[in-house]
């Protein structure tokens, strides 16, 4: 289907199904992102964002943009910063795949968690706001916002382990010893107390490059939390431990990181892992989980599976981002990190 035909189809669908009054004149693909292709829709006076599934053969259950649409729409009146949603289309004849349209947020899209162009105070405000958002997610009553059946309330870890073992096997391109270690041992050592806390809404990919920041750096806040593809219900601490793991990555990796666990050369205003966890506990009233390192190892395993999926999509030719090859190569170092963290955890049992 030609671009012109797609634009015509989009305009016809928008007129019939949304409150948008403008005609879309141009479509431009965002070059960032590794999962669902995302496009800027430009009219004469205003811009919107269209997010769709990738084309080609996809892993079963992956790229659930219908879930993204549902959760963002449900959070529209909450304390979680999300863009306005205009509509979801399941008819693949419109542009070749299902999609949804949302507000284009005029802000800053940062990738480096070190935030080198920000001041001490600005970094501190941004990191505090990120922690506050995670604390607010825990407080949301999913029943009241229509997400009661958004996910099974318990056994999240077990289901995720089974899912990502299957996903990893489907996308495996080589033998990774540390990933095999995680696959063998993660299921054996799931802490029994992990389901003692009430399930909460999970974002599933909570990191800086899935956020839009206020354009005025002096305000230093997040105005949009994006990419809810992996959202569901889970025990608390899953998003937090995932974010903490991201910050442990080497800063030379294309997926970003600060080596924050070692607390080396952090820019002023960026809290270390201990401070991040302390602030979260203060806001939520939770106690620090004794299984913190297990959660880090679990998220390493899960993220390595995600990265391996990106690597496979590069081979299959249906990757989304321009740097997909380099990103996909990080599956092994992430699995190596998870293997070491799990071994450290097992030594404490």
C-alpha cells in the first residue's frame, strides 16, 4: 500500500472514529524505539502520533498495542502522566495492521540516564518524579479505572518465566551459557513471599527513553510515560527493580546505563540504587524485600529475552529502530549480569 493511500485511509478512519478535525497531510516514522513502529502524523496546525504493530511474523502474544491503548486510556484521569488517546483501530485493511492514535507531546526525549545537559537540581527533580510515578502506580485502584481483568492478580513471576522461556526459544540465534543458567535456576528459587503484597499496575518497561520530559528544563518533570506494551498486574517492586537494573548497565552499552550500583562518576543530583529504593519505600510504606536481588536477576532474564527478540527481528528484517542490531547484541551481557546477581542471591539463602 502506498503512503498516499495510507494517508487517505487514515483520514477517512479519523473522520469517522475520532474527535480529530484536522486532515493529516504527512506521515513520518520515528527512528527510535525497538518494538512497535511509531509515526508522526502532521496536519497543517497540529501533530498526532500513530502506533502500530510491526509487519511480518511476530512472537505469539507480543506487540499487544490493544493493551497499550486500553491502559493509557484508563489512566487518562490519574496522577500518571500519559498522552491523550483518540482511538484504536483493529481493522488491518486501513494501513496493513492495527493501530491507535494519541496526542503528540511537545517535550524532550532523553536517552542518557546521566542527563549530562541538566543541572544538579534538575536531575534530582526528574529522578524524584520518576520514583513518585512508580509509587503512584502502586496506589491506583485498578477496579475503579476499569482494569480489574487487565491481568491475573497473582503468580506473575511464574507466568513471566514460562512466557519468556518460550519467547527466548522462539527467537534464539545462538547458545548463551548464562541465559541457560537463568532458565534452569530462576524457576527453582521464586521466593514464596513474593505474592504477599497486593498486586498493582505494572508498566513493564520503565526507563528514561520511554518518557517525555517537560520542554522547559527548569520544570524538570515527566509529562508522558509511553510504551505500555508489557503492562499488566504484578506484585510491587517489579517496575522499580527493572529500573534499578537498567541503571546498573554499563554506560557504554547502547541500551543505556550508569553503573549506578557501583556508584561511580554519577552526575550530582542522581541518587544511587540505595537512595532510589529508600525514597520508594518512604512513599509507599513498604519494607525492603529480602528478595531484591532475585527481582534484579529475574528482570535480567526477562530483559535478555526482550533483547533476543530484537536480535531475531533484525535477522527476519522486521526490526523497528535503526540501532536494533547493536541493541540486540546486548542480550548476552544482560544475561551474564543476571547470572552473577542470581548467584549472589543464592549465596544468601
